[in-house]
């Protein structure tokens, strides 16, 4: 899929006349040949393509939603496109909206680059933007990344300062400002996590074998009033090059918008993920598009994931999914639930307080307990329980649990024929996770980690490639 915009075409055709010659037509001030181009909403696109806010796209591969391009054709099945040689492609985000590589950043053997850009439109200066990278080194020891791109083993002796709020010891030397450095080299890191914050650093306290990071549910946490985002990643060193796996996440909250773009060294992998719109637009749009229960997730710092606040046990909406779960339970007490996923074909039904599943070609039995609202929203309890001590059985039970959890969040639990069709998600008349839906609506690709099993049927923002060259992060406001 090639991205083509108006400016490319005007210069390609080279005519900007008040009146076009007979054999050409006029589109937004440019002349074009109707044999080769069409004029869609004032934008020139190759024939058979359409325009979405200035970007041309093939309606066979993408659709235009809220002014942005989203994976999946305009009608019918929504499977992601892949081009002929199998190179992963992303929907056509206009080039100007993608994070751009800074070619002046030097390379380092055996490491990739993380580049961080201040795209806050002047809202935050470079010396008000902070970043920290934590993870485990090749000996699995907790470490932080220094400005040289080296993992330094971390322990309590690093706690050398006291937080302004909460009076807690924290490690000051692991914190970097964008004004110190706008990039860092990244080696192999196990269970990596990058925190980025505006206005104040994220305070990290090392303890025996681990660390206390920000906990937005703890009112005494020193980071509670700080605007921060984080993402998780793992990098491996394979034959002297880095393989990167990582994703942005909305599993806990949204605080401010950003985009990431991952590229490999030979240019065959180039994908991006992230939020559309400014922070104000996202907050305002959230408040105007979700139903009243979900409106309670917003405070001045963040939009919280439902279970982190009013949908948790004993809270106002703690039973939000209960009727839906009971409807599902009674339906499958009388009939079988059949579904397919990558792991195989399954058939199950309710027996008392649990479901019993069989997998085709397998004579074993798998069990899933009845979930609660919190189990649905957080993928915990019944949806994070292998009942067996046999790891192979447990693995398959967890696959079933992930499928069920995703289907409840997406509002299609009682319609298994829709489970593999993203165009049907978040549309039913029943309840669904509107928080997750919102972040899919406000994603440059339509993908999001709106809840922990959003990777079911490939809806999450996972980016991964070998020979990773650079991860570019555009910080927005
Ligand atoms: C059509 O063009 C107008 C003005 O440029 C723009 O606001 C609108 O978003 C465009 N619509 C689509 C579907 O691209
Ligand atoms: C980034 O920080 C610089 C310097 O602190 C500031 O002048 C600039 O406005 C910021 N850039 C953007 C796009 O906000
Ligand atoms: C690493 O390099 C060796 C020697 O060139 C090669 O045999 C091996 O397949 C490579 N491993 C990977 C994972 O690419
Ligand atoms: C289940 O299948 C395995 C091999 O596929 C077989 O060894 C075993 O006896 C079967 N168990 C039952 C209860 O049928
Ligand atoms: C998501 O987008 C769909 C389609 O435009 C819209 O109907 C729905 O209300 C939106 N929901 C949220 C929560 O943004
Ligand atoms: C590879 C990787 O780090 N994946 C992470 C993507 O985000 C989810 C949700 O936060 C994490 O659970 C994964 O570990």
C-alpha cells in the first residue's frame, strides 16, 4: 500500500492552473488525467482509491473512521492486509503524522536506538520531559539504562534522594531529561519498561530484588499527580543484532497521547502505533462518547481503566457485566458454545458453576470457572486460571479463557460466529468495554491494548521485528 497525498500529486503532474486543458480535469487547484486519477473530496488519488483526510487508500484494504485510516476493508471481513512479499504493512498514516527518524543519531554495534521527540507543541519543554528505562540484564538482574545505553545493575544503594511528595527514598541517577538526551542505545533487555513523564520525573524506589514503581491506585504514591505513560518491551540479542517486541498499552490508564514507530535495518519492517488527537480532544471525546458509567473513569490526570476505579469489586459499577455473564451462562447451560481460534476448534457448555470444554482431535476435558465483572475487565480470576497441574492442559485452558474474556469485553460473548471478525466488535446491544472501544477508535491503526487479552485476534499494538534499528517515540499533548 503506497501512501499518496495531494502534494505528491500536484508536483507529479506539475500543473497548477486556474483552468485545466480539455483533456485534464481539475481537483483542488491541480489538473489531472481522469484515466489515472480520481478526485475524492478535493484530494487526488489513483483510480480505485479514495481519500481520507488527505491520504489516499484502497477501500479494499482500509476504511476511513473519524478522519483516520483503519485496517480492514470498507465492507466485509476485516482481516489485516499483507502485501505480496509478506512484509508487514500498516494502514496509510500520512507521512507527516508518523514519527520521523533523526538521521544524526549515531549507531552503536549490537544495539538499537530509542529516539524520543518532543511533539508537545510547546506545552512541555525538553527539560520538563523525563524518561527512565528499567529491565533485567542477561543475568536476569534488575537494572536501569544509563545514557551510554548500558544496563547497570540496580539495588537499594541507588535510593539517594527523597520524593517531594510522600517523603519516600528514590533513585535520582536513573532519571533522564529530554534536554539531557533525546535518544539512547538499547541492548538486550528482559521485561523492559520505559516510563515517560511530563513536569516531574517518575520516582522509582528499589527494594529487595525489585522496585516500587508508580501505583496510581495508591493515594500516597509520590507519582499519583504526575502525568506519565509507560510501555513494556523485551529485546533479545541475536547474532549481534537486536530483536524487539513491545507495545503501547491502555490496560491501566491513558494519561497523554504518543506514537511509536519501529523500523529494522534493511527497511523491510516499518510499523507504527499510537493515539490520534490531542490530549484535550481525547479527554473531551471520551466524555462525550461513552455512557455514564464509563464517564466516571476520568480525572484531571488520567482516564483510568474501568477496574482501576468505579468498576472494581464493591464499587458503583462492580456488577456491570453480571447480567451479561448470567445471560451467557444460562444460554450455554442449554446449548453448546462452538468456536475456532489458532489453537483449534472447541466445544463447551455450562455444568453448574463451570464450563466444560472439549477440543477437536483431543480427548481431554478443559474447565473454565464462572467469571465476575472484574474477571472480564481484568482477565483475572476465572480468566487467569488453569485448573490443572498439567502445564499443557493449563495452557489450553488459558487460551479458552483469553477467548472468552476478549469476547465479553467486545460485547460478542454469545455470538461466537463474530469472534474472529473485528468489524463486529463493540457494536452489540449488550454491554461491552467502552473504555477499550474508545482507544481503538482513537488509534492510528485501529489497534489498541484496551484490555489485557486484546491480543486475541491480533487487535493489540504489538510491534516486533528482528534486526531492529530504531524505535521512534513522538510525545504529544
Ligand atoms: C473532506 O474534506 C474536508 C475539507 O478538507 C475535510 O474536513 C473532511 O474531513 C474530508 N472528508 C474525508 C472523508 O476525508
Ligand atoms: C520541545 O522542547 C523545546 C525546548 O525545550 C521547546 O522549545 C519546544 O517547543 C518543544 N517542542 C515542541 C514541538 O513542543
Ligand atoms: C547466527 O549466525 C550463525 C552463523 O552465521 C547462523 O548459523 C545462525 O543461523 C544465526 N542465528 C540466527 C538466529 O540467525
Ligand atoms: C486419549 O488419547 C490418548 C492418545 O491420543 C490415549 O493414549 C488415551 O488412552 C486416550 N484417553 C482416553 C480416556 O480415551
Ligand atoms: C467508536 O466509534 C464508533 C463508530 O464511529 C461509534 O459508533 C462509537 O460511539 C465510538 N465509541 C467510543 C466509545 O468512542
Ligand atoms: C512484548 C511485550 O512487552 N508485551 C507487553 C504488551 O503489553 C501488555 C499489556 O501491558 C503486556 O502484558 C505485555 O507484556
